C-alpha cells in the first residue's frame, strides 16, 4: 500500500466519521424536539382537565395562576416557561385560551417546532412555528393535533 492509498483511506474514514457525527446530532436534536412537543401537548391535556375541575368548582374558567392557586394544576405558578416552551393564558367566566410556543428562535431554520393552542372547546390545535410563518403562535384556526 502506498502513501497515496493510505491518505485516501484516511480521508474517507474522516469524512465518514464527520457524516456520522452530523447525522447522529440531527437525529438527537429531532428526538429532543419531539420529546419537548409531547411534553407541551401533555401539559395542555393536564390544563384541559384542570379547567374542567376549576369551572365546576368556581363557575368560571381560570388562568394558569388561578388553576395552580386552586390546587387543580400541579405546576408552580412561576413555571410559565419550560426549557423548550413558553405558556401563556387568559380566561373569562365563559372562555379560556392557553398557548404554548417554542422558546427557540432560529432564523437559519424554516421551523423550530410546533406551537400549540387550547381553548374551552377542549381541542388542542397545533401549527409549525418558525421563521417561515413569522413565529406565529397557534390559534383556533389551526388543525387539531392527532393525539387529543
């Protein structure tokens, strides 16, 4: 084996390793995104249940703070932002709206994840969130997510 063959093999090995590292990194990143999205959707399911209980007890809907203070939602009042999602809420006697939007903004990517929306209808809706849609939060016009 000559020096040129050895260099070519070494270069091929380095390129293969780099491709593997980049591919594995992308797979791990997507897995983290999917886990964060699943956790945000589960939190909205928990809020939906808490809103039903709160409405039955108080004859009105509540904000996230109201739900936590009433003891029907098990998350700290200050926990409006997880590592991956920011939650906001509003409520009146007859309606409520909860949004969950990714905390990540990355203009190098078209989308950075999914944004979610929940209201008194009980339907959790989702929309791609990122540069291509102006980082728009999900709303009642978006499609319901699969796993309600």
